C-alpha cells in the first residue's frame, strides 16, 4: 500500500500567500518599559520547548528562534541584559556518535511530499561560552532539573545523564537548577512538566501510570510521573529562584497534549476504498473475516467484528489491552467448526483482544508509516510457527489483518490517564504561581484554542495545529515551528506585562520561519 505519510501531507498541504502584518497600533510606537520587573539577568529554565527544539532536533537556527531568545530580545529594549545560548555546532542537529538523528525536512519522495530525517553530521560537542541563560534541556522531566550528575559525561551511555545538559553543565556533579541559580537571575521563565506525561502519550501508552508512586528513581522512561513529584519538583525550583534568589518570573502550565498534531493528524479511519491498493482488497478481506465475525457473534461480542467499507473510509484494526482476551474461545469455536488447530490458534492469538478503532482512539503520528505495510517481524514469527510465507504475509498487514499494537495508538483509558495527569499538574502549577506571586501563562488553554476550528490569529495570519498547513507546528508534530514559538513568546509577554506592568512588545510570528516547502 502507498506510504500513508505522503498521502496525509499531500492532502493537508497549503501554500501560504504572504500578507502584510495587520497592526492595531504600530509596534515602533510602543514605549518599552520594565514595570516592576528587572530583566537585567534573565534565565530560562525548562525542557525542549525552552531550548528551541523543532523539526525533531535541536539545531542552531532553531535555538535562535526559541521563545526565550525572543523574550530576551524584547527585554533588551529596556533593562534586559545579554542572553547566551548553548548553540549547537550546525543547522542539522543530532549527535552522529550517539545515534541521535538530525532534523526532519520536507522532501519529494516518489512524487509526494514526505518528512525525511537527516543524518547528524557532527559528533557530540560541548558548548562553549557559558554560563548560559537558556537552560532548556530537551528530554528533561520535572525531577531531572534537580538531579545532581544530570550533566555528567560518564552518565550518557548509562542513561543517568542527558547529553544536551552535558554540553553546557558547569561540572559533572551539578544540576540544572544549580547552574540556573548560580547565575543569580533577576528574572526567570519556567516551563517544565510536559515530558512527565508526553513520553507516555507518544509511545502509545506503553509506559506505566505512576500516580501514587512518589519515587521517581523507579520510573521508566515512558511512565507518567506522580503529580506530587511534579508539583514538588517545581516548588523546589521556585523556592530556590524566588524565595532564596529573590528573582521574579513567569511560569507556564502544561499544554493539552492530545491536541498536538502528533495525535490529530492520522485519522482513526484512514483506509480509503478509493486507494486502489486497498480498495481492491476489500471483498477478499470481508470474506476472510466472515468466519471470525461469526465467532464474535456467537461469543456475544458483535462490537469486535471487523468489516471494511466499500463506500467510505474504514477504521484500522487495533489491539486493545483492556479487552477480555478471547484467544482461547476463538480457537475452540473455530476448531469446533472444522478449522485445523494451527490456524485456529493463530487466529485466536491475533484477534483475541482486537477491535476496529473508533473516534475515541488516537493514532500516533508515526503510525502512518506502518499502516497498510507488511510487518516483516510478524511474517518471520508466523513462518517459524509453520505458516507458509504467502499466508504469513496476508496475516501481517499492519492495521488491516494484523492489529496495530499498543505503541501505535492511545486507547480511551490511556488518553484518560494523560488528561488526568495533565489536569493534576496544571492545578498545582496554577496554585504555585499564586503562592510565589508569578506571572502565569495558560499554555493549556492556548493549545486548545490552536486546535479549534478558529485557531489563533496574529497580525493578519491564522495559525492552527493542522500538520504543515497550520503553520504553528514543525515536522515532528510535537514541537512548534519558529512561527509557533513566536506565538508562545507573545503569550509569555502578555502574561509578564499583565503581572508586572511592563510594556514589552509582542513579536510578529509572520517574521519567523515555518515549515520549509521544497
């Protein structure tokens, strides 16, 4: 079947016509003041969103278009000082010696546009010129910012250190918070906590919801952090920067994770009968599933039947680990109907927890690369069980005859866990903003607005979460584009101005890069 990633991009791509910014008041007429804030030493603390990560990588021009750098530029018009960033050595990103790839670019593949990841061109390279005002560390969770040794070079391969922090940590034993506080900032921004739930979501819920477990040393990389751990980590950061350091600042809550393009681009029903590769298979597929569907009826679970439409798009077949496992029952019924034990066993194993997707299921962005493709590992497994190669291939078409496994889809229970954790984090962040008297950015509401039909309009251009054509997100479907970071910068600026009486100018998102179209 044709690569679905090319299909999705081709159908969503829109070429923008340039337009002049629509200012209610010319920016140059605004007199910039700092109000009650002191921007002379601004330090930004956070994760990849703070670092300027975009298009699946951290690279030089992305860092230059980070929202903290935009904020610092506006602050420099009043009391703001210099803003140093740990710039990567090139504009591709990644680490060639650590297996970390470079950024994605849009390329024309077989006549269609598709995102292609570039190979990293440079090995791990320490940053020069510190101390650095931008303390954003891609991949960092809330508790990582407090961890001594998170920048220890010896911990990169063991997973106890983060190479992005190793690049600019002041010592092997320091923490992100330690290096931030050592600069004695007069003003800070803090945006952390998204990774405490994001990796669970992007992995299709393959981690564990650790709510109730307050020991982060026991967490896996894709686990959801306990809300007390997130709140406690953020409070420790604020206690150090505000109560001990005397800084003022701005804090943002966690965006609405399931509203980002990573979860909204691939539809639950992507199997189009007008696609010749799939449409021609439908009669045979429906005949193939006929006997199995009769078994589902017999077992009293007609909702699990698998049927493909000839006049509209069909849902993919997924594995739902919350369903009762009917493997044995399916096998026994099929054998009673005369099917051989081997085939009956395989069908039972394959469809014991299967169903077709519904609008409540969220397919992850990367699933488009496997839907409709033959899973060769599955073919090898079946052949090892004695299934002929041709038949093994027919039973291994991902999302059609072979249910998509957990990593490719967020089922409702997993989405519920993501939403619950996000809500708990955000309740704590809002409370902490009040307790520590900080400016507050409601990034969660902003993401929901971006994902709405109306989107967000800045200076005459409309921005949404639609992949590529929406303008706000980069090719990885998780991180903003330069335009998106400009929108974020404006939310921070508005919050700072409201809280401290400053008059920092908004930036024009139209002046920053979006997705480059070849």
